[in-house]
């Protein structure tokens, strides 16, 4: 395991994550200029369905074309879609480009996952994944700050141009990846999206469902919290940008040390369960909060402490149970993200059209606390 093999993967992930986070919390507001709240939800769903389609095909595509070709192809699609968003002036173009943007980004991350798994060793999975997630999340923290600097009123064009520019250096990454990632041979995988294998592996199934719960939390909070804070509570984008940057700090502060702790002293089970409890409890408080920057920041920060513990625990546990040849199982695990977008955006859109917006946080709390059921029944690694 050589440090130089990690560098192109880490650097590409950092740039990709700043790209992702700089647009993350403005996407729903940008689409809201062209669509109703329900329409925004359905656009998110359309992008997620494209994502799911690619995840069901990606192991076969890798076997045919190789990881490097697919990495460049999907990165090019992501760059083109981001530029398209920057130039969009009507609902048709905004919606179409967002569907492509949303449907390709996760595949680029997925391919970086495979590259990282190629050069990792199981006994250090928690530490490696913890460092990887720390770097990724440190980059994600920068996103809301960039939004606060670049957004003027509700004009988002500068942000999308900036996000497009960040992708350009990533095209160099394949030229510096280890030989295992650059091979042009047809790659064979042990489970090409075998749901039967996944279902009968109790621990992999449970940690995947725990990750689905976490991703439902992310989806509902990413899509609806900016709308709630902007339209209902009345915060401006400068306040929201700073608030969200502070909120994301637990992902930088905790994931690397917690990953090492899970390798050496504790397993993932206890930390994952406690994370669900902390996030669920914080969500129960949110419907009662008024317009207080300080209180909202504290509660959001606490909710992400729990989420960061769940994230590194599910990540470390899953990758200890599989290897880089289990591309089908990795696809199922990563598919929890677009599936959560479909479920969360549809359910959230229907919910806020029928009931008061702030009640949505109670629903998210219930979903998150339900995740404890899965984490309590996994077999710990230590």
C-alpha cells in the first residue's frame, strides 16, 4: 500500500466535493425559479432514476470498457451538465441539465470508490475511509461559504460556472492512477448486482439499509431545509451559507479519528447506533425553532455529529465486508443515495403540500430513529 497511489484519488475527490457542495444547497432554489415546490421534487426524482439506471448497468459497463474510460465519460457528462445549468434561462433546459448533472455525479464518486478499494487493505479500512471522508467533507464544508460569496440575491450563475471550472483538473487524474485502475483488460466481478446475494448476507443487508436511512436524512434535509430556512423562517443566503458550513464541521472533525477508533478499539455497531439517536433527537427540536441564527446553527451542528458517526460507521463496516471485485454489492450500497432521493423527494413534496412545512422534521426524525433497528442487529467487527 503506497501513499502515492492515494494522492490522485484524494485530490480528485477534493475537487469533486467542492464542485458538489458549492451547488448542493442552491439546486432546489435554482430549480424553484422555474418550477413549483412539487415540480422541484419531481426533477430531483428524475435525476435519481437516471442514477439508479446507471447503477444497475455500471458493473457490466466496467467489464466492457474499464474504469478509466467510464470515469472520463461520466466526468465529461457531469461537466457539460454543470455548464448547461450555468447557461439555463428556461424550465426545459434547467430541468434537463439538472437530470444529467444529478444522474452522473454519483457514478463519478462510485468509480473513485473502486479506485480507492483497489489500493486499500482491510485491516486499515476504517482509517483509510475515515481520512478519505474527512478530506471529502472538508471540501464539502467550503461549498456553502462559496455560495455566500458568489450568490447575489437569487442569481446562481456564478456558482455553476465555478463548479464547472473545478471539474477540469480532474480529467488529469486517470493518468496518475495505479496500474490496477488503468488496465484495459475485461474485469470480472463476483456479483453483478446480485440482490439475492445481498439479501442473504445479513450484515451487508443491514448496513446497506442503515445507509439508506442516512441518505434519506440527507435528501430531505438538503432539498427542504434551505427552502424552509429561506422561505419560511426568513434567513438570507449569507446567513444560510455560514450556518451550513458550521453545520458540516463534524464530518471534518470526527470521521478520521472515529474510523481509527473502529479499527483498533471499538467496532462500528455502537457508534452507528448512537449516531442515529443523536441525529433523531436533534430533528425533534427543529419544528419548534424560530429565527435565531445561533440556535439553528447549534441544532444543525448536533444533527450532523450523529450523521458523521453513522456515515463513517456504515462506510467502514461495509468495505470491511467486501472487496473491489464485489462491484455489484458496491453498486447496491451506493444506489441507496438515488433511491433515497426518489423516496425522500416524492414523500417530502407530497407532505409539504398537505401539512405544515415544519412537521416534515418530525417525519425525518422518525425515519432516522428507525435506522437504529438495523444498526442494533449487525454483527460487530470487534
